[in-house]
C-alpha cells in the first residue's frame, strides 16, 4: 500500500486547470464525432477527422505512436472491446462503435471514450449502451475525498450485474496527468488484488468501464492490439477523466451540459 501511495502524483488546482484545457478539446471533438458516425463511414476516416480536429484545437493525439499504436483514436466495433485499430472497415447500420481518444496539450493528458450507435441499433444493443454509460455515471458518483478507489469499481459492477452484464477485469482505469497512464489502477469491479489507496483532493483518474453483454472474458485479436470478447458478444466502453475535489468529482471531459454525465 505504501509503495502504491508513493507513485500517485496529486495535481494542484493549476495543474487540474491545465488538464481541463486538454479535456475541453476532447469534449468538443466528441461532439463533432457524434455527427460523423453513420453507416458507410470507415473507421480510418473517423480517425483522420479526429486527428485533424485535435491538432486544429492545439492538441496532440496521446495515442498516436503510443507503444507503436498507429491511430489517433482507438475505434472498436461490436464485439471489439477496446484498442481497435482504425482502417478501411466500413461501419454498418446496427453496429455499435467505441471511440477512445486521448489528447495532450502543454504536457497534460486527458482521456475519454464513448460508444455510439451506428444508424438504427436493436433494442439489446441500445440497452447495453445505456447501461454501460450509467455504469460510468455510477462510478463517478461514488467518488469522494476520503473514500478508497475501490468504491468506483463496486458501484460499476453492481449496476452492470443488476442488468445481467459482465465487467471486463483484465483492463482497468488509471491515474492520468503528465503521463497518459499513472497510478493508481482503477478497477471497474470488486477487486481484491490491487492496491486500494484513499482518494485525496488532487487525484485525477480516468474511469473506463468495459461492459460485456456475455462473458467477461476477452482475447487479443491477431493484430495484437484489438481486445475482443471471448464469446463475440457485444461490448461497450465509456470513459471520463475525473478530478477529485473537496466537493466531490469534477468531470473534466464532460461534453457541454444537459446529457447526463455526457
Ligand atoms: Mg481512453
Ligand atoms: Mg484510459
């Protein structure tokens, strides 16, 4: 526990404000991406548009070249959970598409994801999207200074299970700041094997539940990047970068106002 505590880099109010600038770029990019997602568009086309929007806004895509990742966004379709590589694949009516984007500006990262319907999706897919987004909201709502990080995962898992869904356990949320991935790890489930530090004011974390319609188990595709559900059932991913303040959670990547946590 003490080892973990030493790795956590708390942010000053000024530093959180700098992260807010990166997060603002992300929020505006997502509002535009929602308009671009439709049948016939390619994931590579979306990625190009996303990179252009980030750079036009004065940011740099955090993921481009990260451990060799070729895209600016991770774009994951249907049974793909996360880390999908953008390319020639055309989105089809009824697909769901997870889009995960990081932005760095003035040395500070923000990280966010949402999963969108393509055209008209069936009721099961729509329910998964709604519940997965609610899971993120529940995780965020559990944040309070003095609570342990584990309250986030407990809240997420309870909501997912109540709707018959499974939470991916092999990938977790994370601290974020000057590095895209910092301590602590933020599991989206009740976890007994990771350090469980107390959340203090100035902690900034990316909460990112991956909610599966079937099994929680995932496998890595042949491209060695894309994570896919083991049973090929649908998966949805939502993520916000959130600062812990004295008053509770501050969602840095909030998309404007009026649409729940988004
Ligand atoms: Mg992300
Ligand atoms: Mg992340």
